[in-house]
C-alpha cells in the first residue's frame, strides 16, 4: 500500500470494470477510501446488476484497503447525489470524484434514434454532471477537492458515434466550467482522454497505434487527485494517456481573424475568407476512407 492519497476519500463511477476498476484499485492502493459506483450494465447500458461494484470492493478490502459499493444509476440526480452522500456518511468527507461511467450505442447520425441518443448522453454527460453537482457543493464547503471527468479523442468528432462524441465534448466544456467556477474555493477540475483496451475500444475498426491497458491510465488519475497536483495548480486541463504516452490537449482559442471595411456580404466572404481566415483542417477527415474500408471488413484489431 502506498500513501499518495492517504487520508482522502474518493468516489469513482463506472468502477466495476476496465478503466474505472483500475482507477478504484489504484486509489485504494495509494491510501484512499473509495466509493465504488457501478450500475453493472452491459456496454450498451442494458441488464443492470449490483454484483460488479461489490466484486471490486471485495478486491480492495482483501488487499487491506477501505471501500464501499454503490450500484446507483448516475444518470439520475438522485443517483449522483447518493454516490456523494455515501462518501459523507461512510468517511465524513469527499476529496475526489472521478466520473468514468459510460455506455456506447453506435449508429450513423441519419439513422440514430432518440433511444440511441438519450441514454448515451445521459450516462456520459449528465452522469458526470450529477456527480460533479453533488460533489462540488461538498468541496466548496470543505474549501478543497478534485473533480475528474473522462472524455475521449472522439470529442474531435466521430463517423458513427455522434451521441458519444457529443457527450465527450460536453464533458470537456463541463470540466473547464467547473475549473473556472470552483477555482476560488480551492477545487480543481480536469479531464482524461484515455486510449486503452476496454469494452468500448474493442469495437473500433481501425487499429489504434498508441493504446495501453486500463492500468496505464490509473497513475495519472491518482496524481491529479493528489496534493502534489493541487500544489502545481493543475486545473482545466485535458490529458491523454496511451500506454507510455502522456499528452496535453490545447485550450480552445482563435487561430486567425480578419476585419472587413463595412458589413460583410456573402459575396465578399466567398472572395475573402478562403485565402485569409481559411480553415483548421479536421485530422480525422484524412482517415475516413481507411476507416470505412476497415469497418466494411468488420475489423476489430483492438479487441
């Protein structure tokens, strides 16, 4: 057992499998008491059961750590609140909230139904909000704490996961808003965009050249939850972990600007914009043909 998080109480959603489980185990190994939340559903959000969270709690306690299971659905306000309330009732405080929980329902945008859109956005984005909402109120009173949201490289856009990409992009904006709004209370907020072998990555048709294991992601999360990261003032950041690789994403900012004399017209913009303000090319566009061919072959190289 380490002591990087000694004395802290941390809640982790989606902690029954994959990255969430690795994070929960790592936090416990570094001395934190852990609230293990998992609704216990399949990758598309069906068939919930509570044994998944209980199994991770048993792993932690068997290793000498302290943990409690919460099997609530964090896409509801009551579920998110219960995760936080469990930490308070069991440990008397909450120092970190890590939101990993997510589901996946793939469909092309023009075929996507409301039933495929709503649960994905609810689990990823609203599920991060419900926990952040409840946790931030506690951390504000404590004058300290850390919020960590999980996003994805898919926030750049996705061919057949518009629901997932939209939710992951929303999480980044939510994290940045939390960083700004909670800074004066000593609360930090960051996002992690992992590339690791999980139930979700197994279905990606293109080979992910830089990919690691769930356990590769956990040390970064532990660090971001620690006093060492707080002392450095790390907040409002998006980090990627892919095996041995760690990277930070740029903050949104203007690339180029131009000013016209008098009001713009469509004709003037057509003559002026392409050669001046121009575009910022989408990195994924260049790979679309290769991705489509791999999908048609039903390749699953990351499984």
